[in-house]
C-alpha cells in the first residue's frame, strides 16, 4: 500500500442496517477540508471511522504516510493511539473536573509532545474560564474549551463534527472568528463536517460533498463550487481570493486585486490583507458591452467557460476571470436574447460582494 | 449494652466490610458489562443477578449450603485444597453474603453506568485514554453516586442478613455468630433487655448509613 506523506488517504465500507457508507478519497494534509452534505449523508460516520470510534466492514487509513488502519493486513490502531483531536457537536467536557483539568486531560496523555498551553488558551480566549466547572460555562464557552482540549492533545489531525450546530445563531457568529484564527495560525489539517454551506464557504479550502454514503464531488472548494455540471452541489456561490491594494476612506470602500482585474468591497481591511470573497450567483449579471452608466461598481471582463441547465427559466454560466471562476445565474430568455455561447467574451456585473475571513494567510 | 453484644457486632461489621469490598470488585465489571452489552445473554444474566431479591433467604441459603458443603462442588474442592470446610466458617459466610447482596451492588452501578452513555467516554478515548484509563478517570467519577449507593446498600444489606447466615454459617461465637443471629438467640432465651439493646443498635446503624447515603447523594447532585 503506497502512503503519500502529504496526504490523508482513506477508504471505508461501513454498513449499519439500511445505511451504507462506501468511499475512497485522498485529501490534503493542510488547511480545512469541509465534509458537506445533508443529514444522513454519512458525514459523522466518516469522521467516527477516522477516529476509530466505528468498526467499519473494510477500512484503510493513512495519515501523512503513517498507516493507522488497513483491514487487508489486519492493522487497526485503537482510538487512543490515533492522534486526532475530535470536537463533537456537543462539547462533551468532563463534568466532574474544572476547565483546567479538562484541558490537561489530553495533554497529559500526549506522549510527551507538548502544545503550548498558553497559546491554545489564548487562541480560543478561555484564559478567564480555567477555574470554572463545565456546568458554569455557556454553550459557546464550553465549545471553545472543547476545541482547546482537542488542540492540546497535540493531534496530527483535527476532526470537527458540526462544532457550531448546537449553538444559536448569535453564538455561532461569535465563535466563527475563532475558527478563522485556527485556520490562520495552526498547521494542523482539519476535517470539518457541516451541513451549512455558509460555514463551509467561509472556512474550507477543500470540499468533499457526501450524499447517500458516497462522495458526490471533491476538490479545491473553488473548483467544486464552479462545477456547474455536477448536480450534487448547487451552491449558488463562488469564491475568489485577492489582496487589498487600496482603501477609500470617503466611501469606505476597499479595492481588492484579483489575478484578473479588481473588485471593490465595503469596509476597511488593511493594505495587503488576503481576503476571501463570496459572490452569489444571483448577484451577477452579464452584458455584451461594457456598461457605462450603472450603479454597479464591479465590472469584470470574463469569458464564458461553460453553460449548464438551471431551472426551467434559468441557466448557469461559469465565467472565467483569469484563473478564477465565477458562477452566474441568468434567465434562459436573456441567454437566448444575448446569444450567449461558450467562449464568448462578456462583462460580469457584480452587485454585491460578501467578504469572509479577513485574515487568511497567503496560500 | 452487654459485652457479649460487641463480639457479634464486630464480626458483623467485619463481614459487611469484606463483603462490600469484594462486591465492588465483582459488581463493577459485571455492571459495566450489563450496561454496555448487546449480548443475548444479558437478560439471563440480569435475571440471575436479581434472584436473591425475590428468593426467600432460606432457599438461597439451602443451595449455598449444598454447594459450599463438603459434598458440594465448591466445598469439596476447598476441602481438598485446604483441608477445611467452607460451611459454618467465616469464609463461607463471606461467599454467601457476596451472592446474597450481589443485586444490591450491581443494580445501582448498572443504572449509573447506563445513564452515563458513551459521550464522555468517547471524548476521553480520542484524548488518548485507554479503555481502563477512561473508566477510572471519567466513567467512575461521573458515576460516583452509583458507587455510593452500591456500597451503602451492600453494606447495610449484609448487616441485616439472617436467613442465609443461619443456613450456611450457623451460630458459632466469634466465627459466624453475627448480630442478627445474636438477637435471635437473645429472644429465644427470653433475654428481652439484651435483644432491645442489640436491635436498637442495629436500627441506629442502618438508619445512619442510609441517611449518610442520601445526604451524600444530594450533595453530589448539587456539584
């Protein structure tokens, strides 16, 4: 069995009654990989297999060149010897010991490998909670403690199973910036299970779409979102990366340079900050000529790269802007009127650009 | 309180303490297995464990007498090894008490382990704990009210045991004459004053133990 050192290679068959999980994937050992799908798609089962909490019918798992499981040769590391940090949907803190001892639990069992305690505590902003008992924490605080506890285990791999799902919207928004920081400051690959496209688009670099226990799409998130021919994921959103080159204080607009062209977005982010931009397909319209009098600030020259059927009244266009891709939804009528075809050079008008994750490191 | 009552009292406390200690060692893994197994043998095992609750002590005592007696399976084996009989000895009493009080140790523990679920255990395992480590560092402390109940109920139940003791142990002073037997003796010999004193003592001990259990459980629940 070949074991590439820079990848997470897995293959599982798991049967539980009617449910069947059967998949094979090679995932990068860097950044955040989103495992996205409806409930019942097999996301949690996959994560539990990787952690060793499920006994699959057949399984193969190699993490950065180390074989953790290979049913063909009878290899199967028990849960406690797999160096994973598992963040469950609920915090699952140990109720009989305080926060500090919860954090120490995995740290003392990390075989001498040490993650800096103060760094992990600072990263998640839980310095003031160390002497509290778990039942004296709010849901968001408890989940931050659970994440820090997983980090202090010195894991090779972080497994996160909808860590925001048990929180209300306000707490979820409050916790998301901590994930941005983890993403920016840590060098641990993360498998992040979610059924929220919003979370996935904000956080993930790689995307695996699960449906009915099988992989429906996988790859770099920009590519998967731009794959308009694959019906598994109709995300209706595109991701672009760029860095801030200018800020107009008068209008509170930042200019973001892309590989091909630039966009203006609301707010101030600091010059040279790398930004992840989310653009809804319905916020993009297409013109043959460069529009002269329009309220829309962002106009990019693009080439139509693919056209796919949408609903009865719409079609999806994939627009190439240099190496980047945008997905636009236009009416079938407009597509016919403008005689749009693959290879045509047109202008994309972008009505609004949402900025997510303002502090990403350069890829 | 006559000096004669102290002998049986000490013997009883010794028996109860040793029985409770042994039961914790036996009942903990048994209760853990019952709480977590999906084996078809589970129902049968639960029924066997619960038998001492429904059977008259004389029935339990009778079978134990047969089994532990020099002609019985365990008794004969013991005689071959040590040259001594198990029946009408302190050790035989300990064995009989363990069997008789088993459900009072297993059931509270099983209930506590069942209400625990798998969540925290799984978290402990992913944090690097072996199964045994996860049990002692997470499952056991989280089930402490179950242990308190099991210890108190086993101890108190052994304290008050009469029928099985009489069948298996008889009434040998310093060896098998426990406090409940002593009371029976005192009543038989119409020594009501002594019977009053001994009974009151046992009553107070039982009450204090149960009170301690409930108080402790209430304070554990608050934590």
